[in-house]
């Protein structure tokens, strides 16, 4: 795995609903639910700062301890944000095995200044800041790095240096980034739209602007 698996302590919560969830958040707790592997869903809450800290560090997998019990490996399944799309208000965790194959979105970290942007009117167009991959839970990388210092035309998915066992779900010729020119800006924007439209919807880690449970039974 790209980094050590952090431990997240959570506590069960007896009550659900939007009002109770808001009280939790106001007290520094973040509502969550754990499900999967044939077990019943468990409504829990976690320390907001700790949970958000793990997520901001690119954590996909956590060892979750419920009420101080035995830890269970969980995959961050879904993030739910408030109406403005800025504040995390709820997250879902799915119980998994380390050898289980999952689909996740991994951020792509571009480093360096592309050589092609030094030409007059040239600029770097980033088509994808993350890509969807399939791999074992134990092999999920925290990020994928790519040095674009020598880039003069385009960087494709197939040119990324992916860890062993990590496979992209999109065609290898799809662009991560490319060099465009001001005279071609309109055409470049059209290509970016077309490329993004072909991308598959995330199956594992996704974002919603409105938490499902707030429509009646928010957790």
C-alpha cells in the first residue's frame, strides 16, 4: 500500500436524522456508516479533525475500531458534502479484505514545468487530476507521480508509471495533460470536454453535494 494504514476510532450512535447529525458536527464529530461483507450497517461517528486529516492525506483504507473493539479494515466508499460543496458532512466505509479487488480514484501529481510551455502562446492543459484504477486493497497507492519536465506534446495514461498490480480502467491513450496554444484554445477545450465525458463514473470513492440521509434519515 502507498502508505501505512491509519487507525480511526469511532463510536456507535443510536440516533440518526439530520438534526442529530448536525448536533454531532457542531460538537466536532463526523457521522459515518460502516457496511459490507454481509454484516449489518453500523451508524457511527468519528472525531472530525482526525477523520478529515486522514482523508486529506489521501487515505483510502483505514483500520476502524468501533467502541474500542477489534479493528476492521475499511475502504472509504463515499464522501458526502454540504449544499455548498465545501464541508464534509458524512462518509461511508465499506468492510473489505486486503486481497479484495476494488476500483478507486487516485490523484495524479504532476511535477516540474513542461518544456513545451516555454514556446510562445503555449500552455499546459490538465485533463485529469486523478484516474480510476483497479487493484487489491493492499496495493492502493496514495498518489501517482509524473514528472512533466520534458513534456512537449501530451502525457497519456499509458505513460504513467503505475505500481505493480495497479491497472487503469480507461484507455491508455487518454490524456492526463497536453500542451495547447492560444490559437487552439477553443479546440483544446472541446477535446477536454469530450475526453471527460468518456470517463467512467467512480465506483468507490465519490462525492455528493447533498447527503442522502439528510433527506429524512441522515446518519
